[in-house]
């Protein structure tokens, strides 16, 4: 990802090889000192534990709503 520009408290990030892919990220999540033109590495990791925890929370809420 490349920091295309910073607009106030948002950074506009662009994918290296496809400038059509852009998204806004609050500046507070950028590394300290990051600025326009800097390249960033990002990764996504599937979090099964978080997913299961959230599923249990929702199931419990549904049970409460059903009055069980």
C-alpha cells in the first residue's frame, strides 16, 4: 500500500499494483512519522478464535431474546 495523501485525520491508501483500490484509514493507525508517498506493508489474518467468541455472544443474545 502507498499513502497517497493525508486529508485531516484520514490517510488515503492506494494498492501498489491497482490504483483503483483505495481506502481511507484514520491517521492514528499509521506508523509514527508516516507521510504522503510512504509504502506500507499490510497483512490480513483470519481470526477463528474471535469469530467463535462473537458467534457464542450472538447465540447467547438470541437465547435471551427467546426467553430461554
